[in-house]
C-alpha cells in the first residue's frame, strides 16, 4: 500500500480576477495600480476586461500584452493567469452543434488566449462549452459529444505544453449541461484529457460557489416517482407533482403517465421500467457530496492551480465579497478551505491523473453590478483582500505554513 505523502504542500498566492474592473478600469495600468494599492501582487486577467480575441483582434492584443508588461514593471503586479469571461460562457462553444463553430472556438479563441498566456508566462483557465438540451436527451449523442469535447481539450493541453503554458484548465460547473459538474465527472475528464494528450497536464478551476446547483439534480427515488404519478392521476402539478423537482430525461414522461393510469398490479413493473430508463441517463444526476464545496476541495483541490473564491450561502453563485455582511450568512471560510486542501494533499497521488499543483492561486472573483458605485466595488474587493490576507499573509507561503499561521 502506498504511504501518504508528507510535504509542505503547494505554495499559495492571493490573486484577484480583474472582472471587477470591467467597463470601468480597462487599461492594464489602471487595474494593476488599484490592486497594488490593495496589497495584491497577482491578477487573473479576464477576457471580459478588453482582451477577448474574437472582439479585439491580433494587433490590439499585441499592444495589450506590451501594456501589461510595462504596467507589471511599474506596479510590481503580475498577470498570473488568463481567463475566459461571460462572452465565451454565453455560447455552446466547444460543444456547439456545428463543428465549424467548435473549431472556431478552439482555434480562434482558446489558442490565441493560450498564446497570450505564454507571452506573459502565465497560466490559463476557461469555460467555453455547454451541451444543448437535444444532446442531453439522447445518451448516444451525449456520449459522442463528450468524446469530442475530451479530444478538443486534449488538443488544447498538448498545444499548451508545446508553447510553454504549464497549467491550462477548465472550470467546474454545477448543472448537467455544463460539464464537469460532479466530482466523479471532473475526475474522469482530467484522466481522459491527460491520457489523450499524451501526458500533457490539464487541470480544474474549482469555484467555491459552483456547488449551489448540484443538489437540485439528484436522481429521484422510486417513492418520489410514485408520488409524482399519483399527482398526475389526480391532475395535480405542484409541490407533490412533477413541476417541483428534477426527474431527469424527458423520455420518462410517457412512462409516468402510464404509471399514473395503471392498475395496482402493473405499477411495480412500470416503476422498474422507469428505473431502467433513468439508468441510461446517469450523466443527468448528481450526488449529495457534489453540492459540497469542501468535498470538491478535499478530493480535487490538488489538481486545481486556480481556485476562484466567492462568498455564498450555498443557494446561489452570486460572487459575493468576503465582507462582514456576506460573511455573516456565508459558508466559505479561510480555515476550512485550507484544511480541505490539506486533506487533498495528504492522500497518495493517483495514477492516471496529471501532476499535482505545486502552486495554487486563490483568486477572488467578485462581480460588480452595472449600477454599483465605483467606491462600493473597490470596497468589496479591498474587504475581501483584507479577509483572505489573514490566512495568506504573504504570497508564496506553503500550505503547511498557512495552516500554522494565526489569522
């Protein structure tokens, strides 16, 4: 039996995603100066803040990279990672029904972003795909789409290795149409991409608010299916009916209607048939632990060179700050995050997985509202920085040292 590894763990860095500055402080010199004043030395550059390859073009992006280098030299702030934003998140992207669109996203968006990351000696993370409902409703089509996605991610991983980007990765999500959204599915994705790329590292970005949806998509129990059928029989559709819960594939609707109308003697057989139908759609269901932020960190935190930090009450991913108000009802806290990461690094490394992360950028991702005042936005970010500096007092601290530090 392999003995657990014992070391100081990864080195930790506190970073901020510059999405807070979108449409307000848009030049690198501006958002770097703001972050430097807050004591931040590392930034994640979001494509939404004026560096999206599909919107901006090559000549502009070349100038943008030069501006970043000049601002880094002046402020001491470094772009640690590039990241996708809402623009690419809002499309089917790498899983589009049209192969030409998938190819365009891969070759004309992701790879140019990887090139920028290479020029800045940065990592890169992204989320640029979703499966349409028509795909989810057909297991064979879903399997083929998943295979195509793995192949494209493997190609991106190999490309990053070739150009010198060490830590490409995809963000975990929280609904069936946006994989990876379960712990088991995320681990499978990492294994598949690592194997298909010939051993090119590829990672996850864990987000502390992206566990707010999974428990809505748990597989219905047999008792619940019978309850839904009873509601249909009584022509009801409410708290006891099908409208209040996730039942999985659309293909079970006619089976439920048959169950509702069937005599008692036929109901067990029809219920068995529904269970078999649900078995065909296992990818539509999550387990209890998939809705637990700390379970994700314990099991996959060592494969997450970027961890997006947002406060949440567990019911939604609102990208709240770590200020007194949000923390009062929040569930994300520094000591628990670090303890979960410690557990992730205590277990033996698993064969078939990429190398564990040696550096983790704990990256504040605080969103700003369209009508929010500038001072309010900056206060939310600075309050969040102050909270996390209790636990990451300096950048490059080892996990072991951070756990021993008195906040």
